């Protein structure tokens, strides 16, 4: 037996982290001076890592398992000093095959438990969502069927009162009364002007007025020259002093029909 064979079993146990006591101290001292044993230790550690991951990843190469098994089953070293007081560890009692199986089973159970936990969490979330939707549907149904429910139809607010003007005109007497309501406010130095629209000829100015704060205004017997039959009345916006002829399009117009 050469010097490296003496440490064969210790290297395997050291790679697994189970070597203790004087044997560990002696091996670590030997590793400082022996490059071959250090290289073998790295190989054993790599093989152990591959086997430990076998449950969650691809299967390790068969040669890796063989190297580690062979290292464990090598001829035990013969102590040339005092009798060994090595405490038998859990790994050495079980044997490498049993330990590897335990790692595989533990990893498989952990993965199975994690998968089941995720599945249970997802199912619980779906159940809660369905319960919420069911509750909402029940509330809607109850509201639709309630006998004491207040049912209201919502419509746009009523439009603002529209501007309006009324003319009372007596042609034979040249008498005219004009009443306006809801007239919009005007800019400064502007006024409304009332016009008589004859059957022929140009519009005749019938008076200038400005509405009050409530949009109301009144014209009574304004002075104008009657020129034939009047067929309509119109209102335009003019300078506050009035115009002889309209300077803008009528904003309101009405006929005597």
C-alpha cells in the first residue's frame, strides 16, 4: 500500500464533509504537500456535487459515480501511529449508496412539495376570484329585483332660456311695442337694434335697446318712418348709437304670419 492509498477513504469522507478529529487534521496536513491527493479531492468533490444534483438536473456521468464509489470502498488505511479514535459518522454508517439514495429522495420530495405548494396557492387564488365574481353577480341580481329600489332616469339639464322678442305693431297708428327676454349681454359700446322689414325697399330702423342684468328690454313707440307694408321684424347688433342700415346679419327674425 502506497502513501496515497492510506488516505483513499479519508479523501472520500473529506469530500463529503464528514471526516473529523485527528484523521481530518492529518489529511489536511498531507494535502498541503501532495498535489496528487489534492487533485483527487477536487475530482471527488465534483462527483459528489453531480450526484447530489441528480434529482433536479441531468444524470451525472457514470464514471463520476464509479470514481466516488471506488474511493469509498478502497482498502481502509492502516494507522502506523496510535489506534484510530475516529468517530463513525452518519455517512460511514449508512454507506455511500444509502447516502446517495437519501439525497435523491430528499431532493425529489422537496421538489414535489414545492410544486404542490405552488399548485395549492394557484387554486386558492382562482377560488377566491371566483367567489368574488359570484358575490358581485348576486349583488347585481338582488339590486335589479329589489322592490324598494329607487329607479331614476338621468337626462341632460334643461337648456338655458332662449332669447325671445315680441312685437305689437299697429301700422295705421305707427304704434309699436317691443318686449325682449333672455337677451345675452353685449360688449361695451354695442347695442341691439330693431328693424322693420318692408315688402320692398331697405330695412327701417325701429329703435336701439340694451337689455338689463336679467336680459330684459322694452321699446315703446319708437320713431320711424313707415314705408309701405311691413312683412317682418329683425334684430341686429350695432354701435350703441344705432345705424341707418344694418351692419351685421340678423341674430333674430320674425314674421307677422
